[in-house]
C-alpha cells in the first residue's frame, strides 16, 4: 500500500503542532522529554487511525443471504402485512380489471353502454360475459380516442387490421386469422371483455398488460368502438350475418406476397 504525498504533508504538519503544544506545557532542561512525548503521541495517532471502520466493511445484510439474526434465517424481510406499494391500491375494480364489483347492484337508471346496442335476438349473446362491465369507467373524449387510435395502430393493427376485420399483415403472411371486431359477437360484447382480453390475453393472443398501461387499454377500446361504428353501415348494407368486407385482399395462408 503506497501513501500519497498529501498524507505525509498532513502527518509532519501534525507533528510540528504537537511539538509546539508539548513545548508549551512541558518545560524541559535538555529538550529530550518533548521530543519523546511527540514521538509517542504520533505513534498513538497512527495506530488509532488504523482502527477505523470503512463503509465497505460496515455490518450489513446482503439480499438473499442467510443470517442468524432473524429466526427464519432470511436477511430480506417480508413487507408488513397489508402493505400496498405506492400507486397499486387500485380500489376502482371496474377501471383496473374491467369486471363488475361483486357488491355492485344493478340500478334501473344505469348508463347506456357505449357503442352498438344489442337487439332482442342477440341479447342472449351478452350473457357470455356476465362479469364484464358494459360501460366505460372513464369519460371518453376526442383526445382519448385519438390516443387509442395511435396505440391501436402500434399494438393491434398487425393482427386485427387497420379496420378491425382481422386481416392484419401477419395474417397475410400465414399466421392464424385474428378475430374481426365487426362480427356480431364482438359488436355486442361488453367493453370489459375487450379489457380482459388485452390484459390477460385471449386464445392465441398474448397478454399486453406489461406493454400497455391501464389508461391506454381503455383508449384502445374506445377506438375499437369507433371502428365498429364506422364499419356498421357497410355491414348492414350487405348482410347482417357476416362481417363487413375489407378493402384489402383476402389473406392467403402461408407464403409471402
């Protein structure tokens, strides 16, 4: 271990100060006593300075290492029971899950669901998702729809297509055809079903919860409703049993075009 030049400067400066203090308080006859005192005091200061504890040597518990301090032998302590991370309280069940609150009761003056409304013939179809909410838990504005359009084109259009007919680019390249949002089944599906599919995945579709925040999921669903409304006249003009035809060519299984 090499000692730096500033260390020696501080050391000898301290010795000079100690000699001055010794000369003041210890009168001498031959000058030997203060010199010996200064040497002993300097040696004591050097030895005591070596008994310090550096930060890297402080007593601490490293993550995932065992310890005998706690009864369970674990150095990492579990959070206090009932602790909720900041931002994860999520008391709004409808907003964060798309599901109805189990304590919620249906009131006669419920808000009319957004998007295409079910008819008597398709009313039974809604029972396929009895736990999903059928109204948006947030107010839908033009800015939210625009945001949903941008997120839809990034995450959804590759499979479902720009018009929601399930004819995205990867479908044209041979992958399994995605569901068409213009089918009667998905036209009558509640908005909570779309939120559940985006959050947890559905069929061959993976979960997009890690990539898409909750607010953006509702924005995408709002844009899907807008797509359904935009394609509805095309469907009713043709047949109500088949989805609206897309302007894109019919996807071919496999191969490259």
